[in-house]
């Protein structure tokens, strides 16, 4: 697997944090704009930048860069304040730690997530998952509204970090949006049916390999190799 860059989604792929991310954005919106969120934007598989823009638009706040930055900063602060709830309300998904450890022993891996980096790190931290990942080599959801655009960002970041070009990249995620982003960027993708979508749905979306979960480490490694081509 050497020479393959593996990029993991966070929510419902590696961890389930029981909606604390949404709670952080709701709390940030209330604090920064003085009114509660009435109309919730869809979140699954989307970048935080796209979600934030929709949250502003749907709730009557102009979508400007200062307002977006206010919301991002507020959400990071709110999530830090909620982080003490993660051990009780959140969990690492079955096999996630073993899968990360196995891949880390073979090649470089990072995140490609819709989360802003600070929130992604906080979500993973209590479950001991960050140590397996080169967080500088990935891409995060504030860099672009379109998830597929994050692949090019991760490619640049991994090259700068390791002074090498990764000609094979594999995304691992739980939504059709993860699959679509990989296909649009021309890279491999492993779908895992650990969120709201079934394996059949992920296969229909075009995943090169789809798994029910990450529980079988050998199957995860083989899936990544297959998706890498």
C-alpha cells in the first residue's frame, strides 16, 4: 500500500458524536446573531462552509465572509465547550482504531472531512484516533464549499508535507457525497455503511468497494488496495 494516500471522513465513518457538531453550530448562531436557528440546513456529507452558508441564508442572515467567519469561530468555541460530553455521548465506531493503526503502518493517511480542522481534531481526540493520522496532509471543510475540491487541497498538502507526489489516493466515507467527491476528483473510494446509507446505496453511487463497517481490519486493508487500483 506504500505510495497510496488514504483520506478518511470523520462523522459516521470513524466516530459518532451524537449530533454535538450541529449543537455547536446552533449555539454559535444564537450567540453571534441573537436568534435561534429555525431552519436547519442538511449536513450529511457536506462541508462546514457549505452548511454555514446555508444556515445563514435560511435564517435571514446575509452570507458575507465576516458572518461566515463569525459563525465558524463561534462553532469552534462552542464545540470546545461541549467536548467534555464526547466520552459519554460519542464513540469510536467498531474497528476504526484498528483500521487506522493498520493503515498507518503501511502508508500515509489523513482526513478529508467536511469538518473544520479544529472540530475534527476535538471529535477524534477522546477516542485516541488522531495519533494514527498526519493531520497536516489532509483537507478540511472550511477550505471550499464543494467537497470534491478538497481532494486537490489534500493532494497539495500531502506533497508539501512529505515532498512526494501520491499518484494514488483513496477516500473512505459513509455517504454518497463522499463517493461523488472521489469520483469527481478521479480518485478511489471505499464506502462504509456505518451512517444512514446502506452498502447497496453506496455501491449504486459508484463506490469502488463498499463495506458494512470497519470491524474486519483485513477486509478494510484489502478494500483500500482494491480502490487504489
